[in-house]
């Protein structure tokens, strides 16, 4: 499938876009960014310099993904989400001199396979979002999110477990087991971590 870039989008010549990827109105993809196949970059979204996206990622309208973020396959980033990249942001040095791009050390957000970040959430780097985790809309993530965790609030805390389908899991018939009501998949809880039960 061909790459689709609408006329009003701004995609750097050095960016790499995989087959079937679409970049919509007023979106910007910066230098040396790498997007896998079948990605969608929504209206007004921003992909920073050198950011890496796997296959089948979706950045919804006005999502801001600052470098050096890394998104693995199948990551969803909702409308208006912000990934920060600076521990202690300042426009100027103490002497009033304007800071430049090389005056600070960028830190990034890592989103593992299948994770989803809800609308208007903020991920304060450096944080890692686990596999198939779900960040509720409007959350502020300041700590790493475990695999399959549903986190919510300011700051975000785990409130439930979710499966690959994204719906909250229900308690299983055995201790420390959870079941997806949509797929029937069983998950095992151990020391506040969740993993998929062997098939």
C-alpha cells in the first residue's frame, strides 16, 4: 500500500514512513523519525525528531510525541495526548541566555506493544508504559505502568487489570487468576504483575 501524506502535512525528507502509513492535515513528522507500516498520524499531531513508531500505531488528532519517544507495534495515542521529554524545562539559563537544543538531555516515553494512552493524558518522561496497558483519559503518568494495567488519575495509579481486548478483567475461578469477558483469555497475577496464562 502507498504512503498517504496530505498536502497540508509537513513531513521531513529524512523521515521514514512504512507502507500504508497516512499523515493527515497539519500534522508534522520531524527529521529522522521512523514510522512503521499502516500507521495513522492524525490532524495536527506532532512526531518529534528521531521518534520511532512500530507498525499499526495510531496517533489521534493533536497528539504531541516528543523525542526520544519509542512506540512499539499497535500503540494507540489518543487526541491531545502529550509525551514530555525534559526533567526540568526552562526557556533560559540562569543568566538569561536562551537555551538551545543541545543545552539539555532529552528523556523519553516508551510505549510497549498494544498499549493505549487515553485522550488528554500526559506522560511525564522518563516513563515506560507496559504491554497492552491502558491509560485512562485525562491521567498524568509519572511512574512506569505495568503490563496489562489500567491506570487512572493524577498522578495515575492502577485501578484494574485489562487484557489484550482492552476491557477490564474479571476474577477467575482460581486464586490469582483473571479472565477477559470478551475473549475468554486467562491471566495470572503474581506480586502485582500480570501475565498471560499458557495456552
